[in-house]
C-alpha cells in the first residue's frame, strides 16, 4: 500500500539540539512542525544509550557558556528564554577546574577567568602584558564578531610572541570546536574563547539526558511532533522552492519550509541528481575522533582524578589534525571526569571519557575482526596516554565502550564522522533553494549551546516569513 502524503508547515531534519531547538521555535510561531529523526534515540551527536545495564552519554563533555540567569544577554540564558525553558531547570553545576597539559608546562583554568590570567603571569611573564591586552579586547567583543585574520594562530603569535603559550591557549579551543587542523578562523576563536575561558564549563545535573528531556517536552508542549525511526531520504523542490521531504518509508510530507541539521554536504545529497553532483564538489570536514566511555570500580576522584577536563598533548608542539594514515593518534586528546562538576548525583561507579584524534578513511572497509582490533588498540593507547599525566585507570576498569568515525556516521549520518562539519562554515541559505535552511554545525554554531542558538535563530528567521497552512503531521 502506497504511503499517504501528509502536510505540515515545516519539517526539521535531525533531532539533535539544533533540530529540537528549531522545532520548538517553529511550533511556538504557530507552524505545524514535525522533527524527523532516523534513529530510535534523539540527541544526534549528544545522545545516550544503555549497554550491559549501564547508561552511557555520548558527546556531552561539558555545556559551555556557563552563565547565571542574571547575565540575560549571554547566549545560554538568552536561548533558554527563547525556548521558554527555565535556566534553573538545567540544574547546572560548574566545573571544579580543568587544565591543559603539555610536556613542558600546564595551564589550569576554571570558570573564574582570573585563574587562567594568573597562570599566564606566573609561567609566561614576558607575555603577560600582551595576554592581558588580548583578554580585555576579547571581553569587549561580541560573540558574533565577523572578519579578522584567517589564521588565529598567526595572529596570536604576532601578539603574544611565544609559540608554546599560543599552543597551550589554542589547544582546548581547537578540541572543542575547530573544523580545521591546528588552526581556526578569528571569528570562531572569539566565540570559543568567550564560551570556554570567559563563561566556562558546566554540566546539567544528570548529564545530557535531562537536557534532551527538557527539549523534547518543550517541543511537544509547543505543539510540535518528534518522529523517531523516520529519516529523510530526499528533499523535494521545484522552481527554486522547497516542496517537502520523502521519508525512508516512502511517505511524502509536503511543507514549504525544511530546516536541516544533517550537514551541508549531506543535505545537498538529498536534492536529487543535481544536488548529489553539487555535494560531491563539497569537502567533508577532516576532523573526527575515537572516543571511549569507561566505568571504574569506584569514583574517579577517589582514585586521584581531580580535574574536570584535561586537554593533553604528549608532544613538544600541539597536535590537532587527522591521524593520517593511522586510524588513531593518542598523543593528543581530552579526558573528561563527569563527577568533577558541582552538584552531580553520586554514582556507584566512576566514569572516564577519553577522546583522541582519528582518520575516518582508515576505518572504512575494515573487516569486523580488524575493526574490533583497531578499536581495542585505540582504547589501550588512550589509557596509556592518560597514565602519563594522571593515575593509570587500567586496574580499575569494569566496563567500557568505544566509538569510532564509523559509529558517528552510522548514528548521525555525518559523512566521514565529521564532528565539527565542513571546514568553511556556510550561511543558512547555502543550498540556494527558497525555504531550505541549513542549521547546526555547518552553519557555524558549535557545541550544545551553539546548536541551540543556531537552530532557534534560523527557525525564528524562517518562521517570520511563513504563513501557517499545514494540516499537521501525525504523531
């Protein structure tokens, strides 16, 4: 039996933070809205699942832009007001303190910017005045600064005149949002500096699940629909105008607005032959990772893990680049201890999140036994890297799971497991079809807060020119 056509005012592709925020804003504007998610769990790159009776979070190391409700103009309080979700509902707990660790020196930082400034004054006295001047300039800059030098690294070297200090300062920012190896655009640097160093890290009480529950409940309360196991195969269009989507099961949802968080290349590939040809000319972002989640016999702090997030680098110079031609490179990575946020519930087992560099192509085509061997090798290399600057976790491991670029592509449809999307960010109308909007990472909004801000902002813009006309999508 042929599926029946449906009608809606707007379709959102993907139920990650950007897609859910977009769906909420569209529904709040009175548009009949359906959020289509191919998988059985929502959250996209920031989700959760159960394995062996244990719950695993994916993606969320930290919520950046930690800010009190009183800071109404900062990104997190502002977007929560737009979504009509009380900031207090997140029950945010500030980080206890993080660090960047290189062989020669480390820099500690927290949600008090003065700690980082003091570290620089003590360990890099000849650059401290230039650092203070840079910090004052960035504090006065808006989050959406445009232009500036193409290479942040070169600009920082010109200002600070110390390559090691530049490496140390850039390292966490690269890991938390750069789509390009070893550098980033100045506009992105400003956003990440403000998000991480000025405003800081926090974690919702309970991790990513309570945050996603708040978003899905708000979507439903606003009148929107979330469909799981219902992916989009094709975006319909004609005469330069969006006409709707075709779902995996052949159902056609007619809608004049489509907002896609699938990624630019992936969305272009849904536009039929012309779109697929255009997509092939676009470059998939090169940055992807191998990440593992480890459960320990006892709490991580009791074993001596006292930092919230550690950004490590075990080579003389900072490394942030695909591990060509190897499947992984553990010389550089991120260790996150979810327990080391204020106000978290006690857990019977400690948890470590380890992330190292990877190369998507090296995982493609691996036969299953070789794939499993490479996953194990990446995990053991991650443990060994952590043991160089923290207690050795190996004797305390009771369970673990490992995610590769193949895992990322399977569950998010991001080609090449490109966590941070295409290298050159694009405007929301980059597909050049009226009514089709790109949201999320490829639109330049990174991290959970960035995804919420970008999804909500583009949705508000799209809704402003729309007239409700759909009959609604069936749950």
